[in-house]
C-alpha cells in the first residue's frame, strides 16, 4: 500500500508529506486496506473449514484498528485484562475472544468470564485451577485449551521463539495428556481445545506445520479418551519481509498447506496472527534534525527514537527507511539515531540510504506491529500520534501526547 508517485511516498492515495506536515512527527501511519486485506486473506483461505481468525491484539491495539477488524468479523487473541477492555470498547464480540498468556490474574480471569469470552488458552495447571475456582464462584463453566509446547524450533530471534522445552510458555506436549485427564475432576472447566504458538516472525513456516501435526495427534488421542475437544488453535507467528531478501510467506499458501494437514479432523480451527496483519500496514514518520560526522561514522539524527520503535534496539531488527521525497542518485552510509541518551538508541546502523538533509522526512517501514504498542515515555518523550489512512482520506486515531499526559497520576 506504500509506493512512490511522482517522487512522493504515498500510503494508499494519501501523500505522506501531507500527514507529516499537518500532524507532526514522530507519527505512526496505518493503511486500513493493508490490514483488512491481510485479515481477509486468512479468513478466505480457510474456505469452508469452520474457523475463527483471532487477531493478536498485542501487535497493534489501537481502538481504531480493533474496531475496523471487529466490523470485518474478526475474533481477538488477548493477553491481558487491558486488551480485553480495549476489544470490548472497540465493539469486539467476546464470543470470538481467546485469552492467552502465562500469568493471568484472578481479576483478569473474572473479567473475561463475566464478559463471556470463548476460550482460555491455559499455560499451567496452577492457572487452570484458578480458572476453575473463579468460574465456580461465578457459577459458570469456562472453556479452555492447554497451550502445549511442542518442542519445535521456530528458527527466529531467541526473544520471540517460544516453542522449545526451555521456554516459559505452554505445557510440555508429552505431559499434556495427563494434565487433560486430571482436569476431569474440575467441575467448572471444560476441555474444548488444544493450542500452541511456537514463536513470531517465522519466515519458513514448516515448523508451524510440524507443531500442528504434533498437536493434531494429541487431539486424536484425547478425543479417543472421550474428552470433548472440538477446536485446535494454531497460534500466530507468520513472518513479514522487513528487509530486501526476506521472502515473506504468503498467508494463503500457509493456510492452504495447513488445511491439508487438518483435512478431515472435523475441528474448528483458530489462528492468532498479529504481525502478519498489522506489520506491513504501518510506517513511522520521522523528521531529520541534524547530520553529524564522527571520525568513523556518519549520523542522521532524527526526531523518532527507541522509545517510539524499540525493535532495532531490542531484537537488532532491520526496518527499511525511505525518504518521503525520493532523492536522485546520491546515497550515504550512516547510522540513523534518535535523541534518547542510550547508545542503543538507533533505528538503523551502517545503512546505505538516501543522502537526506535536516527537515527531510523519512518513513520507517513495516512498523505497524510491535511499534507504537511497545512505545514508552523514556526520557520523558510524549508518545507520537497515530493516523489511519483509508483510500484518499486519513484521520488521527490517537493524538500526540502532551507534557501534561506525561505526569498524569503523579503527585509531588
Ligand atoms: C504474540 C502472540 C501471537 C501473535 O504473534 P504474531 O507473531 O504477531 O503473529 C499469537 N498468539 C500468542 C499466544 C502470542 O503470544
């Protein structure tokens, strides 16, 4: 959805300079069409297999994004009471919400049960006992799946790989049958599925297929024992192309391959994509403040920093950076750095890029997921604005924070 037209970078039919000038920078921009197309690619590829595409809220939890997806019929994968609050505010259907995460509190569990969510993806026996007890108090039955750890290597950055035996996530798949058996003695929970999520930014999805195969085998044996398992939850994790040379897997290809495995299993399939829906849809706009040279390096100092986009510092992530106005020919090899007082505050290192000058604007690509949601106020920097583009229209969906916002709730 991002392309140059007459030398200017556009999102859908909107010239990004218009947004940068009127809203200021740093500013996140999202293409609504890109988000909806990706969600629909999942939804349509399942065809006649009963399924729920549960968008992983943590990737981009903007109310406008959630509301748009809710209208399209999306389900939601949440990992906190705060995300549940957002989904409900945005008009999401609780009957299409699944609740994941290793550390759900009793308060969060109660809120989820009261709102009538579809399913808890449980990550420990302790948590299951807690859900049983809260459900008992409320006089309801909670549906759950165990998130199993299939011991499959997702082949991604170690911080976003989750499916190996030494990770904190899930229950070892070899122990899962016993745990399911023991849950028969709990009267306020019902085993309805098995879930797994082996990691994020997975470019070769064969490990996800391998994990699904293991999960389907487990489901078969649980059903044979008479457990009422009727769904499989495949988690999220499909990667996107961040840099030239990245071969992003096609959503349709992935689901088509998955359908072949699931075949005749007569299960409802849930999937929890986040990054692959929101990631490519967003850019972070920033303005060049200064150019600076050390004996060893060129620096491009910009007004966005690690507090706005932490992925480069946290995961050594690569984000393409393009000028809003195309420059002819000349390039420079530079570090793109922000104003935060940390050496780790960079958006790019040793990057060959356009030879931009102060007051030029840049777009940091593929920033729609795990961008604004991981932003902080470090260095007392107000978080930037967010904008949603739809065809030739755009609107601010979150205003830039003010200094007053920075001290909200504080006392001397
Ligand atoms: C983070 C997460 C997702 C989404 O992962 P993506 O890589 O953004 O698709 C889905 N399910 C669970 C349980 C998660 O923790």
